[in-house]
C-alpha cells in the first residue's frame, strides 16, 4: 500500500472515533451534528480520492500482471531455447571431441607438414635470392661479358699496352731486351758510352679460344708482340717494327687429366706455377724481355703430353724443336752442321739453322701442395754434323766424308715455396752438356774436335728468387742468377794444324786487347771501334736484380694500370787467355707503364 492509502485509513479511523458516545456518562453537546455533517463531507471526499487512487493502483497492478505474464512467456521461450541450445552444445561437444581425437591422431603428420612448409619458405627465400643474384649477374654479363662467344667457342681477349725504357751504362745497341753475352769489354768503344732507349714494342696482343665438348675440352691460344725487326725497320721516323709470333698452340684435354698440346709454346724446361699447364709459366717479374741471367727457357714448336693425378702429381713429356749454338776457336774447315736460311723456305736468310737429326726430348714431373710447387726433369739432345777427312798435305777431301751424331743432355730442378702469406722463395738449377741454349744468356751448346766432329760443352744455370707481396697493390722482387760454360778444347793432330788448341776458350787464345780501346772503323759515325786481339770467351755471367711493381689501379671491369721499376747489375767474366781474363759490367735501369685489359 502507498503512503496516501495509509493517510486515508487513518482519517476514517479518527472520524469513527469522533462519532461514538462518550463512555463517561456525560451529556452530548448540541454542536456535534454540525460537526458530524462536516466530517461526513470530508470523509466522502477522502473516500472518493482513495477510490481514484485505488483504481489507479489497480491499473498499475494489471499492467504489472501483464508484464509478468509476458516475462513468464519469454522465460518459457528462453527455457526452450536453452534446452535446444544445450542439445546442440552436447552434439557440438561430441563432434569437437571427435575432431580433437582426429587432430591428436594426426599431430605428427601436422608437425611434419609444418616443418616441410617452413623448409619450403626458407628454400623459397633462398631461391628468390638466387634468382635475384642470377638476374644481376646475367645483366652484368650482358653489359660487360668476360668473353666473346662464337657458336660453341668461348673467346677471351688478352692484351697489354706498354711504354718502357732502358738505360745501360755500356751501350749494346739493343731494345728493351738485353743480349747478356754481348755486353762489351772495356776495349770496345761502346763500353765507354751509355744508351737510353724508349720502346712500346713489348705490348702484347692475343686471345684464348675454348670449346667444351663434354668428354674433352679443346683450346687454342695465340700471343704476339712487336719485338722483331723487318729488313726496313728503323727508328729514324716511323719506328715501324713487325708483329712476331710468341705462342700459338692448340690443345685437347680430357676430364681424366690427360692433355695433348701442339704448336709454339714455352719449353717444358720452363718453370710453371701449376702442374705443367700452358699459360702458367712462372717468369721473373723483370721488365727486361730477356728476363734474368740464370733463367732457363725457350719458346719453340713442340708436342707436349701430360697426365695429372689427384695426388697433386703431374707427369709430362715433350718433343721440341732443336737447334745448335756453336762456338769454336782455331777450328779446321772440315765440317758443317747447318746453313743460312733459304728465302724460299721461309727461314731468315741472315740467320743460321742447324740440320737436326732428332727433336729435343724433355721429361718432367711436378708436384703441387699448399706449401708450394716443385719440379724435376731431364732432357736429351742429339747433335749431328758431317765431317771430312784431311790429307797429309792439309787438304780437305770430300771422299770419305761421314755423318757423326753426339748425344748430350742434362737435368733440372725447380722449387718455389710460400714462405709466408707475403713471400715466395724460389730456386732453379739446370746442368748438363749441350744445354746452353736453354739458358737466357744462350751460351754455346757445342764446339768442335780437330777432326771435325762436334763436342758438347758442359753448362750450368741457376737462379734464386725472392718475391714479396707486402700489400695488395705492391710486389717487390729480387733475383740473383748465373750461367756457366766450361772451357772445352783439344790439341790438333790434323795435318796443317798440328799442335793447335782447337775448341771453346783455348788458353792459347789472346785476350791482350780486351782493355785497349780502338779507333772508329767508318766515316759515317756508325762504326765504333771493336776490341782487337780479344777473344773473351765467356766463362760465366751473373746478374743481381731488384725492383717493384705498383698497381696504380685495378678493376675486374676496367683492367689494370701498373708502374714498374727494375735495376740490374750485369757482370761477365771470360776464360783466361794470353793477356789474362777480362771482365765486363753493365748497370741497367728499366722503367715501364702498362695497361692490362681485364
């Protein structure tokens, strides 16, 4: 009940109490009727208000009942929905349990699949990087190819362009290469004048041709420079010199390590950097195109066979063009072994050629490991001449002429070790008979007996080298080399020359004029005096050398620019003859600038 209802009931109770007779027996007053009428009027009004309020309250109660009925209906619907949801949830739980069981049973498969997917992602990342790198490399190769391709052939250009100069304290009248055995004794006028020559003739052009058939690889190589002179070559104005063949050869190599090479190439005697491979020759770093005294080499036509083994061992053999360097004093005119070239035969008509009976045969074994490169080998040579009998009166007769062949040869060793990361130390030795032409000083191979048969001369050659690499751009080098030719002579018992000493550097020969300068021999200024009475047959030649190569710029894209410097002291000592054993020396300074294509 509300507060208004409580108030109305309290008023009714008051009015009822007021209308009741007094219990004390007192007499009622006359004004009570009026009071009663007034109270009745007030009561009716109150009851009416109460009735209205009760009707309003009833209306609210009816509305509440209606709302409660709606709520009960909704609760019933919700209960039904909940029951349905519970049933669905139960079914879902059952399915979830079944799915969980299936997932658990396939857990290992899922882990494997996840691992495979992860690996695939990593592989895809690597593949994407590889594709990116390949695209970049292909783009670079297309813009700047390392080689030219013609059908199945890969062609790699090879070249450098040089400006070089040489100063010699004693003139030899030679370009950038030094004929060591021609340095003059003091009696020669040119020993008292120096020379300074500039040259670009050591500039080089070449190319490597390669074709890989699968079972074997085919290669061809050509290399040329301008260190040759034609009949019209001079330095008066055009300074024109002829292109000369340095190397030109072809090769077939199998995957099993066997190779056959034929053509003009470096001799197998020449030290290599790797195995006995062509184009890995280990040459002194000198600017001098004749290299260094003590260095053994030749470039000539040859057929080379080599077999590489997985242990680092290589065995090789070579058949090479032969020639005979000859020197003799007091020789009789009763033999020959060659002749000047015939123009129609494409030999040089101003040069002599020996009539060879067999090629030089050279065998070599090499071994490579992380310590260095090591070589040992030998060579066999045959020298043939035709000699003629001499009559008792000293006349040479054709009747009874015969051919005679002498066998000669020697052995050689080369070794080069990587002493440190910045230093390589090497040593070379070649010794034997008739091996002088393989030394860079080209001391004689043979001399002659009085009867006209050839006599091989004992020769020795050696070179010690130190090459330093203190920084990427700088190489320092030092060499000391020497070559020796043994005195070889015989006493003649041939009519007309009985008692004479015949051969190489006989002690009876005169060296008396080797220190006495003579007057010019012509009026045109080109006839310097030559030492008279001076055989001066060389006993040994030595040369210490020092220098450096500094690479001013180096790029795999644009090539290399380098500056070089070399100083050498050349010393030549003769065998003792009448008048002593003369010596000659020469201070030589070389500088050069070269640009190598990449």
